[in-house]
């Protein structure tokens, strides 16, 4: 994977480049709503990162740093998705490894994420990569 580059998405143009991949995880959004919300979140501690292969976005991650009493300082990954057309080629692993390294670099002892119960292939990937199911996530629409 000599042509791989991982870089931040810090403006609307970069976020638009990642939209075709991000859309696969967040189909309820439009490109405009994705870009607008991500830009708002960037002002509030959110980071967006993409893995490019030969100049094309192949994987996307949205993440933030958190600190709480239960886990201490940790990276929370909001979004992690690889383009469905190139899954199995190592792009997701490369981006997850980068996220783990970035979390360590920023003083985190843990990386956390939630994954929808319907995403069975993603769960298999996370388990292969050493992540473990540690809790149930509960929510209610208000």
C-alpha cells in the first residue's frame, strides 16, 4: 500500500471529497448536511480523517477526544467506514491503526466506538482488530 496517505479533513472541500465514502455509513444525510454538520463539529473538538489510495478517499473516520470518570482520557470514534467497493484490501485496518496511534499520541489509554447492531461485518472486523464488546449502549429519542 505504498500509495496510501492519511490526512485530516479540515475544510468543506476536503469533507466533500470524503462524502461518497461517509455516505455509505450515514445515508440519512445529504452531502450538504454532512459538510455543514461536520464543519460545526470541527469547531467543537471533532476531527475528520481520510485514508487516500492513489489520491482517492477509500476510508473515512470522524472522532474526538473525551475524558470521563469511567474511562479516563480516550478517543471516541463517531464514524469509521471503508468504501464498500474496496473492502478487504487493508484500508480499514490502516485507518484504524492510525486512529490507535493518534489516540496514544494524544495521551489516551483507550479507543472507543459504538456500532449499530445491524453492522455484522463491521463487528467481525472490530473483533479481528482487537476491539471487544464491553457494554450495551442505550438511548431514547426525545
